[in-house]
C-alpha cells in the first residue's frame, strides 16, 4: 500500500470511529467514551451561528395568528 491509500484508510477509520464508536458494544467503555468526547470536541469547534435554526418558526407564528382570529 502506498502512503495515499494508508492516509485514506486511516481517515475513513477515524470518521467511522467518531460517528459510531459509542454504539459498538464490544468495545471497552473508555474507548466508547473517547468516541463521544471526540464528537463533542469537533462539535465544539463550530461557532454558535452555524447551529441549525427552526425553519418552521414563522410558519408556526402564522398558524397561531390564524387560530387566534
């Protein structure tokens, strides 16, 4: 294997571990906790303004206004 294939394989393994490592019950508890901590650390890097917004908020307000009339 050349270096490119090894790097791609390690990247796929790391992403898979971060996404699903805590669901694999055959792994020891510290390893599953490391997966959760990795996911939280990556999520903490993103700024708050990237957080998902409630796209139905205006629609719900319009429904409330129509129901109150």
